[in-house]
C-alpha cells in the first residue's frame, strides 16, 4: 500500500482509522492536512480564490464579449 517504510505508531493509526466511518476519515484527513498548512498559507489560498472569482466575473461579461473574437474584429488573418 505504501512505498516507504512506516513507523509502528503510524501503522497502528492506519489500522485504527479503518474502524472509522467514511465521514470520520475525511474529517481526520482534513485535520491532518490543516495541521501542516500554516494559517498564512490558508489565508493566501483563500485570498487567491477570492481574487480569481472576482477577476472571472469582471472578465466574463457582455460588454467585453466583443473582444472574445478580437482577431475577426480587427481583421487579423491566421498564419
């Protein structure tokens, strides 16, 4: 299952985790992931996601749709 040697403690945790429900395992996985990500990293990821969402709203609008076919609009030929 694992490509590296694991400690006996980790082997015990893995064995015990098999007794958990799927929801409990997902919560455990999230908790473990959060424990290695710093609060700063999480905040940065949230900020980037918010920025991307706002950029996409601004980018995809009817007023700018004319520029979607800019080559045709400006008479640029392929080649």
